[in-house]
C-alpha cells in the first residue's frame, strides 16, 4: 500500500517519484528485489512487521520495488493509495469483485473494453451480480436502482472513442450511494485525474503508456479510504501480485511518460487531421478533433490526449483492406497500444447492446508511435494507394 506525498508539477514528480534514495544506498533507481521470503531477527520484529501497513513481509504482499511504483502512481493520480496488479484486466476485475456482492446491480458503460464486458456477463453474473449496460452519453439517474452498488465508466470508449460526462455521472452515482470506477488507460493519470472529478476508483492498464515499451503486463487501482481497503483486501484474497522486474520497468516508463505522451499526442493529432481529409475516410474518431461530439467534454476534463484513435473507412472490399495493411512498413499489426511503435488494427464491428454499431465501412484502430511523422504519413499514403489500386 502506498500513500501520496510528492511535490512540484507532474512533470517534476514523475522524474523524482519512487526513487531509490537513502533506503537504497543513494542509488537513483529503486533496485529490483527478487524475493519471496523476508527473514526477521526476532519474534517481536516479525509481529511488528505483520501489524504495520507498508512493511515488507512476504513477496506476494509487495517488495520495496512494488511499493516505490505504487507510491509514484498514487502521486501522479493526485490522491489516494495504489495497488499494482498483474494486468490491466485483473485490475478491473479485482476492483469490481472487491466492491460488489451477490444481489448487487452494476451499471456498465456500453462502450467498455470487451474483455471487461465478458467478465460482467460471465464470472460476475455467476457470482450473483446483475449488469445493465448504458449508452456513454446517457443520463444515468433513472437507471440507478436501490441495489445499484457501482457505476463503471471508460472515457473515451474502447474502439469508438465516445466521451462521457464523468463529473455528472460521478455526482449522480454518489447521490444514490453507488461507487464509481473508471478505466482511465487512454488518458493516463497525466492527462485525466479521475479522483479529482469525483470518481472513487481510477484504473490503469500500465501495459499501455506507463510501461510504454510493449514489454510488460500490469494494471493499477487507485482509490481512497474504505474503498481502497476493500479492493486491496480482494487482491490479497485472490493472491494477485506483480513481479518486481515488471515494477522496475514500469517505474522506468514513468520517468519518460511526459515527453513520450507529448510526442504520441502530437503525431496522433496530425495523423487524425490528415486522415480526416482523405476521400477514402468516412470519419475519424477522436475527441481531440474540433468536430468530434466528445470534443467539448475532452477539452473541459482532460489536459491532453494520448496517441490512440479510430478511423472509419468508406465501404471497401476486404481484399483492399488487406492490400493496404499487409504492405505497411512502419505500422505494425497487433493487439495492444501505448508502446514506442506505431500500430494499426482492423477491428470487427464493436460489441454494443445499447448503441448498436451501424457503420458499414471498415473500422481501423491506430496507435501513433514515436517514429518520424513524415515517415508515418508516407506509409499511410502508400497504403491508401494500394487500397485504391486493388479496387
Ligand atoms: C481500454 C483498455 N483497458 C484495459 C485493457 C486491459 O489491459 P491489459 O492488457 O493490461 O490486461 C486494455 C487492453 O487492451 C484496454 O485497451
């Protein structure tokens, strides 16, 4: 468990948070502690460690490397305490399991990351929790029931990038005594601080921008007081932990988060604007663009944007899409996002129940990496030429 406590702006905090320092012989990094077992010199010391929160007692409960990362993330989130988990999805499921009991009702945004949806329709249902999906722009007040224990948000939504009015939803839920949780992976806590918008639980897939190098899987949950204690306890009961090696990599990722995100963001905005002028493109999905329906909310609640957005092409044959994507030089084709390399993914029609997907053109998801912008534009330009030639 970690507590907040840094000073300076985010840019400064990210350089200094969770540093090795005096506890580690002055090393600038916090070392990787490989250990399951911690030895105590006496019964009194063993008992004291067991009863002191934040003590190092056993590998699964966290090493000094884990605690340094948790401190740094809580610092960046601006409030509360943080726990790291082995993946972004496990952070989501652990938080939901920690806050919901059999007989409870959950309001889940319809545009949520699909594996989160699968968890709600699968294990969570088996555990006796009923889920209702709501449209991302829905006024949720008349959906809240007496047994609604939690409202889950993801803004912008997975694949389709719809923004949600986070403060309004948080206020409505709070009035009825329901917890609010948000998957904040797209913005990272650098560009959106959910706890300051009234949300109870902020969740990150660290796998994406915080890791930043496509070489680790990890998630975090940040919350305050009793809400944090419940989720922390559920993580411990489930036996979940992240490796110290991965915590070290995530801490290293944090050091460069600011300049990386600035570059991802700038490249993505220019690519999105360039694509939106192309005749092959029906619509670009990104709240950063002035014409996007979510632009006003994004400008109000976020201080920046990351490098992920969607593109709906005019209807074409699947062979044309293959010709475009198969020949790309710099855009890799693969799942995930947030790493140094640009990625492009053809996406199946998104699974929605409240806002059915009616677009007929193919949907692509683009992650703008750290490559040279002109090279990326040339790559897409050549790809669209291949798409046209294959017609
Ligand atoms: C929005 C979002 N949330 C959560 C996750 C899950 O993260 P992880 O892959 O670290 O489990 C993903 C993964 O793609 C995602 O896109």
